[in-house]
């Protein structure tokens, strides 16, 4: 059964506390921080995450779409992140970033954009806890799933098997009841979903609907 991580980006920003309580059955909550520079959009930052922290039991899965990222890792951990995911793109010292995240007591994630090949992660397999395959170009919710990405999910699933480590393989962007079967069959073990959950009236039913269509991983 894949982990479902509702993305708060698609929630009603005037009512975030209530929105979090509508998705309590999900073990993770995905929080997208955008800077208007690494991605062409600005969302919310650490003060908002900090304010939400006492009102949720979920693991806070923070996806940083910011450049530079290193100066903000400590603030992200202090705001209450359990997982901090950074992008592989443009990070010349990714080992240092991942080591810093671990030193702050968080799980370390690496996100990979659609145009970046899976091999970009080959040298960090010993350090990464979560790999997040972007199935859209990051920056906005509600975009269309890019159908070339399941091949990359398969390659990364194989790289994870070879590493022998317990690495969560997440997908982010355009994940709904139609695309869930494709990505879970390719090996995804964690599904981020914004519009497919917060865009629906009944969020609980939306989460259950995604779980119901997940498929066992099938090696190519
Ligand atoms: C996009 C963000 C996603 C976003 C996904 O850059 O990283 O987490 O919220 O939204 P949907 O599920 O609507 O594609
Ligand atoms: Zn995200």
C-alpha cells in the first residue's frame, strides 16, 4: 500500500488548520516551499509550517523548491519538518546538503525534475532516504502528468533495489486515480497529490480512492 501525502498547495489557504484535519488518514503531509526563483511561483515558507505543526500528527514532508537551499535547512527543521527534500538540479554539493539534513535530525529527500536523468542520483544512494520523482515541472499544482516519467521511476526502483537500502520512492505532480496505477506499477511507494485530494469535496474518499487503484510493483 503506497503512502499517500496530500499536498497542502491545493488546499484552501484561508483555512489550513481545517484542511489538515480533513486528511488525517494520510500519514504524511506534503508542504511545498517555493521561492519565485528556482520555480516561477511563490507559495509559503517556514513561519506557516511552524504555525501548522502543533495541529497535525502527520509527518511533515517538506519539499524545498528554493535556490540557494542550504541557508534554509536549519529553519526548515526548526519549523517542524520530519523530512526535508531538496532538488538535485543546481546543487553542486548535494552530499553536504544531505549530511546537514541528517545532522538536523530529519530524513533527507532528493527531488528530480522531469528533464533530469535518473543517473543524477547514482552517487547519493547511500545518503538519501526519499527520492521524489517530479511527474510535472515543479512550480504549480494541477498540471498534467508527464507520461515519460514511469520509465524513470522503474530505473530508480531498480537502483534502490541494488542499493539494498530502505528508500521511499515518491512521485509528485498530476497524481490521481488515473495515474496512480501507472506509477505504483512502476515502483512508486509514496504518492503526493494536491488537486486530486483537496480539489474534491470528500478528501477522505479521495485518499481511499487512490489507495484502491494502486497496483503492486511490476518489474519490466
Ligand atoms: C508542484 C508541487 C506539487 C503540487 C502537486 O511543483 O511540488 O507537490 O502540489 O500538485 P498536483 O497534485 O495538483 O499536481
Ligand atoms: Zn511537491
